[in-house]
């Protein structure tokens, strides 16, 4: 691991250099290969700025923080880069482990991906009894792609949806 510390408009001290180097050494635990880090510490009146550029595996991570103290600026910049590196490594691991299910027969339908998304929104709706034609009209009025309603003729929950060809489809449950 190579760490370069550059001082701008501030007197270089060994304590600041060692502090920046030890903080960047912590990032080695996330990467398998060597890491190149460039830390730029600068002072502009009362603004203490720490810039960190980390290059590992051909990928560059950057962070800039500005506080009233160089030590805290280094800490905050390291925290930012650490989050970026951790996010990158977890993405890489997820992608690696999400490979290949066995090949499905040609006649079978495609399966959903092994990794499923999380529910990000929940909506409660009141289910009103109406005919299928009323359901289509209501769906068009609301500018939705589908509508859940209680079929007045059969008294079961039904879904009317807009098909890709512009027509409408109806889903009615069948009791088994």
C-alpha cells in the first residue's frame, strides 16, 4: 500500500502525516490488491480541507471534507471513502454470488432473478363492487396500468390490466 500525503498552505508535520497514513491503512481490509492513496491537506484561512483519492483495482474513490480541524477533516473523508469502498465490495460479492441457476428447458417460462427486490411502497385501496366495463373506465380515469376491484357479477376480487397490444386483460381467481 502506498500513501502520499501532500500539504498545501500548511506546515507539514509528522503527526499529521502518520495520522493520515494510519487511517488509510484501515482501508486495506476491504481490498485484496495494493491500494494507492493520495491525501491532500490544505488550510485556507479557517477552513481545513482534506481531500482523499484512493485507487484500487483500477477503480478510483474520492472524498473531500472541510472542517475547522485537519484531524476531523481526515476522519470524515476516510468515513466517506470507507462507505464507498464497502458499497463497491458488497456489490461485487452480490454479483458474484448471484450467478447462474441451471438452464431452464426451452418450453418453461423464465424465472424471476434469484435475488429479489424489497417492498419500497405499500398502498391501501378500497375495493369497490363494479362491473368489468366500469373497472376499465375507472382504470383509464386514474391513468393506471391495472385496477383491483370486486366484480359485481361474481362477487370475487378481480384485476383488469392494460396489455402491451392496447387491449385489456382480466384476471379472476379460481378456487381450487
